[in-house]
C-alpha cells in the first residue's frame, strides 16, 4: 500500500506542476466563455448547445492530456532511465508497472475533478445567469455520474498507454498506437450498435467480426450532456456494465504489460 | 571474508558484438572495491547486469548469496547510475519522500538519515528546490544521497565522481570511507585512477570486456602503471 501511495504521490507532484497542465485549465476556461458566445446563435435550445460544446471540449482535453502525460511519464522513465532509481530500490518490475498505473489513474481523477468542476459549475452558472427563459435545468447529480464515467474512460486510455509503453520506448510510436486504439475503440462501439439494429441486412461474418472487435477493444464512450440536461435518463445498468468492462480490460492490460515488462531489457 | 557480490563468467553481446567476455570477480564484505577500465570497456554494462536491468547471455550474478533476479535482494543495495535522471518538477525532498513511502522507512529514521547525509554531502540547503534547478554536481551528490537513504549494506556506484569538482569528489570519497568504517561494502566504477589509489582496498581492471587484473595491497599505488601497461598490450585505440 505504501508503494502505491508513493507512486501516486510522485506522479501527481510531477504532473500537476507541468506548464501544459495549467495551459489545459486555462484553455478550458476560455472554452466556457466561447461556448456562452456560441449560444447567442442558437434560437431554440441554448442550454443544449452550451452543454454539448463544453462537454465535447472537456472530453477532448481530458483524453488528450491523459494521452500526452502518460506517454511522456513512461517515456522519461524508460528512455532517460528514471526507472533505474526505482527498480534499484528492490521494487519489482510488476510493482513498478502497477504503481505507475495507479499513480496515473489517480492523476486522471484529479484532472477530471478540476476540469469537471469547471464544466459542471461553469455551465450551471452560465445557464442560470444568462440563458433566460429558454434555459433547461442542469442536473448536478447526473453531471457527477457523467464525470465519473469520463474518469473511468480516461483511466482506461492511460492504461492503454501503459500497456504500449511496456514494450515500446519511442514517445511518438506509443502515442500513435494509443490514439489508434482510442479511435478504433470509439468507432467499433458505434458499429456494434448499428449492426445489431440492422441484423438482417448485414452478413453474419461481418457481424461476428464486429462483435469480436467490440469485446476485444476497450470502449471509450461515456455518458453525454443529454443526461445532465435530463433529456436522456440515467441508465445505471449500462453504466455498471461499462464500469465492469473498463475494470476488467484495465486489469488485463496491466497484467499483460507487467509480464512483458518483466522480460524487457532496459539498456 | 564473505563474498557479498559474485559474478560468474558473465557474457553479453549487443548486435553480434561481444561486449563482456566471461567477466568473473567477487567483492568481499566491508571492502571498497574499484572497477576500473577505459571508456567502452564494459563497466556500465556490467553494472546494469548486476542490477538486473539487462540480462547476460550466460553467467550468473549473486548478491548476498542470492541470485540478482530476486528483486528483494536489492532492498539491501544502494545504486547510483552513471547519469542519474530525476523527475524535474519535484523538489529533492519530495523525491526522497517518494522513496520513503516506497521503501516504508519509518518517519523519524527517514528524517535522521536525510539530515545526516544531506549535510555530509552539502546538499541540505537545496532539498526544497526543484531538481531541475540543480547543477550537474548537485545532482550527482543528490544521487548518492538517494542511494544511501535506505541504509544499504552494499553500495553500487557507477562513476560516482563524474561531473564533480574537487570539493565534491572529496565529499563523496569521504562518505565512501565513512560508510566503509561502518561496515558497508562499496563497489564503484571509475576511470579516475587517483581515487582508486586513495580509497580502494581492492580493484579490478576491465579492458575490452575482459577482467585483466585484480589489484590489491601495495600494487594499488602503481595502478596507473599497470593500467597503461595492459592498455598497451591489448591496444585500446580510444585510450592510446
């Protein structure tokens, strides 16, 4: 437990002091201001425009930050040999992968908490103060569930990067491979639901292939702004299943990554 | 005396080139052992094999009588790599706290060790600063501080004097001798021969991946002559 806390401590300290971290927070604050301006051009549903825009940027900034920071953290550890000082202390390679993963999941939580708070309360405040009679009610409780869902997905992306970093040292290659998985995971999910809606019109081979990929690739869709606005109900069963899948997938990635890293030469 | 570190016929190749050609030697408990060789002789590769960062093609390494593949054996080892990399956004003290948490060092003991060793290495005033603000010499001394933090029985130091000014070299040499007086074993690589003469009990020469000599006693005072003689015999271009 002390080891896990140690990794969480150093990962947080190292990453929250990056200039890019403050840049991301500032960029998101500017996005909120811009989204308010954007609502002026919407005649029918300004609350939805506001929430759609701020949520899309929240997801984009969280995913991008997690991808960049996780890749950079591992790349520095391996390429610059920061890992030597850790392994030399008797920390096993499996513990290193587990500890770093835990640290990065905690960092994702802090990132989602900071940006998510700005998203929820910023949108709530803008909605309340400036959208007048056209506004819809923002449900903070549902918003917290949306943030939880986003954190789970951000952590999963982090673990995908950890997995690739256990056998690749090049920053660009790890980043690229992780982006490919992220995009494939997001696309295959839409395809999966589409083929199940149109079962009769799609050949069984394609259907099985897409179903296979749906279960082998991680899923990155999270609850959207419609839940926050109450347009869509909170589907707790779907959320629980999604969470279970993310936990199992994350555990699988860390386990396989640890086994690979155990055999790796760190020259 | 008991062997603390034992290397048996270590061979290692990179891309078809044999870098280590059957390296064998042992380090006894309580001694300061110098590992001397010209650039590219295989010193750092040997260090990495001892620490299990890379695996030999053949041969075995034993630390405290146990295989070096067992990570728990490194709990009693302090290691300083040749060019230590530290996280740039954290302070020296925060990095040490990370090690404290990872190694489960009790709070009082941690404070005592940090205070004692940081003063000895004259780095105590800088522990609150970010590691990115440290000079090369400060990083080297900080590297030694993190290596002794766990109070190890065996210290493995890869070029500990590199990047240090004469004062820094003196501080590090004094600390090595003090640790020896406290019964610790120190194994360090270097190509600075006067340091070996001054602080080592024994040393070995490695040239082109082969151990050529184990030098001890009075012979340590003429290590430079022995070293140059071997280099001429073997004909290492980089040195000559």
